[in-house]
C-alpha cells in the first residue's frame, strides 16, 4: 500500500521565516487529524466520511454529562470598528459584554511588528482601527481562540480598563501601529492609550509566543497594574 503525505499552508508564524523558496529544507511540522493520535484531553478527531466527532474530554473522573455542549466556531472577529486618521470613529464605548468562542487564527497570515523574532496576525475578537476616545470597559473575553483585543493603526486616547481575559488562544491585549520602515511621523499608531486594572489569566493556549499586553510601533505610556 502506498500513501502520500500532503503539506498544507504554514511556516509564516515566525518573524525570521520558515519558508525558504530559494533553498528549501526541512523545518518544524506537525501531524493533524489522526484518530490514532487521539490520546490527550481536549483533542478531537472528526471523521468526515461518516460525520462522527471523537473527543477526548478533559476529565479525570467521569465522562462529560449528556447536557454538555460543543461549539464549532467560525468567526475570527466578533466586533470590528474601522475608521481612518482622516475620518475617525469617535466616542465609542463597549462595556460589560462577554465575548466567547472566536475561532483560532494561528494559521492565518502573520506580519512582523518589530525587529525581534515575533510574528503576529493583525486580528482579534475585538479589533478597532481609526478611532478617537474609544473605551473598552468591564468586558470578559473567555475561550477566545485567537487574540483577545487589538488597537490597530491610528487610535487616539483609547481606554482599556477593568476587563478580564481567560483561556485566550494567543495574546490578551495588543496595540500595533503602522510605519514607513523606521519613519512613524505619519501618525498611524495608537497614541495616548490608557490600560489599567485588567485581569489576564490562561493565555497562549495555542500560540505560545503570547503575552498579556503586546505593543509595537506605538506611542503610549506602559500599562498600569
């Protein structure tokens, strides 16, 4: 019997790059969707032909109750607020909401935010760009499989306070501006951001290069505790 292994997309998650088209060579890889490898809690296997889902529960006592629910996610972004430096969205407040079950994004195209080895996808469950005086307050991001919240590009005087982030696939909060190389004088970055009194726990569930707060190409004070 002859079987073939097919390689899918990937290799762009590191800033230094793992895709070398000039001198291709073996790099890190993984195997997915094998029933025989279903041997650890929270793993699953979906039999496409027979439409059967196999799931290894995270339990040391009894199997999940019959009332347990399973959520098949497909939305990477739950709220997207987009303006521009020339026509910003002003005075929006998102308060006391719960955000859950956004889809994972670690296989989405990544960019390089700074001169280190970080690579990042410009997306999050809640992402805002081109705003003034935006407020995110009292919200709970739970079991979001990508990034939690992102300030992207031009934003002025945003406030991120009193939120909770739990079981996040990548990073909890991020701010990432735009520059022309090392020239940031066009002002397309988050500036004057206030980040305070946020609780962050259980992050990096899928993407291990993650943080409670990430910032690159911005002009803003550091977060307060």
